């Protein structure tokens, strides 16, 4: 049971509903946010320079292995949570990760750790 009680969520309606629910929420945060889907390995990321949230095609379709074994209703709730998390990056993320620089070293490992800490904050 969720905020969408009464709606029928299945493999045929998931993509449309996920996109529509995102579109309903975006104006709460910004008038310019958009949702873009593309083939990629990850689930989703925020792209502040373009004012968009990018999600994998399989996430938007509800078929990503992340969802394996879950009901379509719960997949929609998780999708929504991922979108809200990514929108949080627009509100709370610094424009760069240089504040996490340790000494003279700033590499992909430091950037990954900084992003994980930031994700926990959001």
C-alpha cells in the first residue's frame, strides 16, 4: 500500500508511471529539471550543468537487476526514492569535490569516497 493506491502498476505501465511521477515532483525542486534515460551500467546520476536526472533505460523500465524479485508497486516506490535522492544532489552537492582533497592527492579513489559520503548525507 502506498501513495498510489488504486493504480495498477505492472511491466506495461511502469515506464509511463515512473516518468509521470518524476515530472510531477520536479517542479517542487526546479522548474527546469528533466528526466533522461540512456543505456549505462549505473542506476542514475544528477547532471546539474544540464538540469537533468539521468537514469538507466532498465531502471526506467523497471527491469534492472536491482529490482529482481520485487513487486511492480515496490519497484515504483524505489524508483521514486532514487529520483528524490538524485534531486538532492542539486540541493546539497558542491559544484566540485575539491573540498575533499587530501594533501596534494585527488584521484578517482578520493572522488569515489567523497561521493559515497555525500550520498549518505543526502
